[in-house]
C-alpha cells in the first residue's frame, strides 16, 4: 500500500519537475475506457493546453491543479509514476506494460501506473485540502489536539478502524497502523470508549512518530524493515513472543499484527511500561525508564565499586556481568568500606632503613628555583610510615588520598601462612591478599605509596590479559554452538538460504496475470539480490484435481493462529477437501 509518506514524496518530485509546464496530449487506459463508453473526447482531454499551476498531497491523494480543473490521483496498493519512463522513487510496483494515464507535457512525459485517476473541480479539491490538511499525518502543520479530539469522538468503533479512516487521520496505512498500535501498547480490537485521553494522545503521537520514520526512510532510500517491530513478523521485535495474525475491523482485507504480551491493553494501570524501541530519528522513545533506579556495581575481580554507566571495570577492565558482578544495594552499605589507594607522586623516593621506634624519610631533590622549606613541607605532608602493620593500616586509612572504592576484606584471614613474614620474622615482611591482588610489602618502613599503586596496576593488567583470552575462548565456543543450532533449524526448514547473504528467503505469490499466476517462489529479502527459486515445486499434489496445492495462513484467533497449511488452489466453490499442514514453511 502506498501510504501517506510515499504519496507526499511523489507529490514533491512531480511539483519540482513539472510545475509550469503545459499539457500537449493525454493517453492511457483511463482515456481509452472513457472513449469506448462516450465515443467522444473524454474529461481528460480538457487538460490539453492547460498549464500545471500547483501540486498538493492530502493523505494518499495527489491533486494536480490546471486552472479550474484538477487531476486527482490515488496510488492504490502499488501505484507508481515515471518521468520520461524513468523511475524516480524507491517504492515497488508499477511494473505493468500499459500505463493507466499519461500526461505529455511541454518538456517531459509523466506516466502513472496501477493508479486511479479522475478529473475534478479545483475549488472542491482545494476546500478539502484546507479542511483536512492539519489532520494529515504527514503535514508540517499537523494539529495534535484536533486529531486527539477527533479520535475520541469515534465512539463504538475499533481503534484499528479509526486509524485507517482517511477522514480522521489522512495518510495512515496498514503498516503505520500496526506499528503505532504496537508502540502505544494498545490492542487493535479495543474500542475507542475504552481508551482514556492520555492513551489516545500517546497513540496519536506514536502514529505521527512512525510516520516521520517512514517518510525519512523513503526519502533517503533506506530500508524500513529494521524499524518495524510487528508488521509481517512471526516473532515480536520486543519480547520475541508469538505474533497474532488476524483480520479485524470493517476492512477484512487488511491483515492485523499484534503481540499479546507487549500490547497488554491494561489501560487502567497507572504505571504501565510501554514497549521501547530505538528509532531512526533518535527522539522517538517510549517507556518510562528511571535512570535513578540504576545502581553502582562491584567488580568481583578487583572489588572496585563502579558507576552505573561503566560497562567495564575502571581498574581491571573486567566487563560488567550479572553472573560475576553484583549491584551495590543501599541496604548492604554497611558491609562496604573504603580501601584508599594513593595517586602517583611527582617525586622519587629513596629507601630508608628500618627502625623499631622511628622511620627516616629521604629528602627529595631540590628543584631549580625551589626553596628548601617548600621541599620540607612537601615531605611533612606525606603519610607517616609505621613499623607495625596495625599502625600502617590506620595511617593508610586516615591520611592517604584515594581514587577508587573497594569492598571491605578481612586482612587477618588474608595472611598467607607461606608468606615471607612467616619465613623470616626479622624482616617483618607482611603479605596481603585482597581478592586476586597480592601486595608484597617488604617491610612497612620501606613502603611507599608509589610502589603500592604500581604493583596493583601491573597485577591488574596481567589478570586482565588472562581474562580476555578466557572470554574470547568462551565466545568462540558459544558461536560454534549457535551455528550448530542454526544448522539444525535449517535442516528442518523448507525455506532456503540466500547463497549471497546467508539469510532466510521470503516466500511470495505471483499476482501478475499470466501462466504463472498464483504460483509461489522464494526470493531474497534484499531488493538488490537477484536470487529466485520456485517454491511450489515441493508442494503436495491435490488429491481431487491432481494439481499442486497453494499455501495459506490461519487468520482465525486461536492456538493455530499464524500456522501455514496446504489447500486446493481452486476457488472455494470448486475446492476439494484436501488439507495438510505446511511444516517447515514458517
């Protein structure tokens, strides 16, 4: 279906190319039909000699003004236009050889195919445009309040019918309808009186937002499929659940898609999380996610408490994972403490000898232009190093500046029995084990903040390299298992993979009149790909007529909804009783 965004783009291109040109001649199927009935010049011949003054679009309608006459064009399902037999837009369709209507202008040839055309009075068309322009879903002057009020007035009607009503929201088609209902979390079989004004406002906003995405994709020649979450899907793009495929409302020819899990229709619930998705425009976002609910998380490798926005640990670069890293809850804040790590100083420290009562600290070198008193003051600011481990822990916690936060660790249980302190008591060496860190302090009197910092950073980098290798190995194993599962699924599936893109093909029915009318074939989902293969070669043979069967989809709501089955290809009044489930074609 050529929806509002596509029609608007067609009008912009026609207006930019043909405005101001004069009609030289008209032709096509539309003129031939009128000639056969009237046996005289048709209403289309009145356009000859007239100048194209203006072009306007309203919803799915195109108005071309030639003075007091207006050529009204509706592109139907797959309508197309060509300028000098060249396609100028990115829509499909219009592949017939015979044109519906042709305008031979003074410099260019405008051709319409698969369209509906007629000549009307310009005043009536302009009045209709003025009355409904601010309701056009693609209009730059879209009146949001008027649209919401008009939808609220449609009591007793299903919301899926209201969205497709071109007198309420001109330009909305079946694709926009399904995606807007999904984004708003409303089921299509809901009546308007069951909706509150808040939900109607949200529905109109989602309709307008997806329309802008539709317009931008068609304008730039991009694929719209990546931004569709429900239309023509077997699995929901949000929860990956089953999609219900049925026919609802007054227009049973239009297929409706919706997800029971995401479109809960629980309208009276005050806090209802709506489906979320990332849009092409960047500002289309639904749902109410509160960033304040995000909590700090603790790295289980090095015990650093990281901010919610960090995907990797700030120290050891370990990734945030629910399997290994735990969120820091405020209720357990009593179990957390600070282990302070100093920053690297700008001066070099010299080793001092051990003493049981005092510790001598070397004086830094006197810099050029620096007073000796300033150097002494700098040394006095450094933490006092004690000979006992208990005093060292107290001084480190009270005086040393910090950058990172750690969980509390039990230093008594972290003492290794094989540490240097147990082997040599005279050197009074202590050995601390903090999770995966092992800091070898060869005498508290010789400890310097720079050494502590450097040892930890080096140890973190070594362990990080090991973890990267382990993660790469696990990822490769996971990819191998996924490929095996995919190959098993491909064996059970009857739908082939495209040899170039390695993706599942789509199954399409031929609707073009000819010897292959009604047949099914496989085609790649990418338009540029030329892959083609007949699908009905493997279909079963009808027992009553001996002809290949055709494939259908269950549209009735129930446990079998969405399943495909084989039936006789003849019309219903001539069909036999053949039936078989089409396994592998889903």
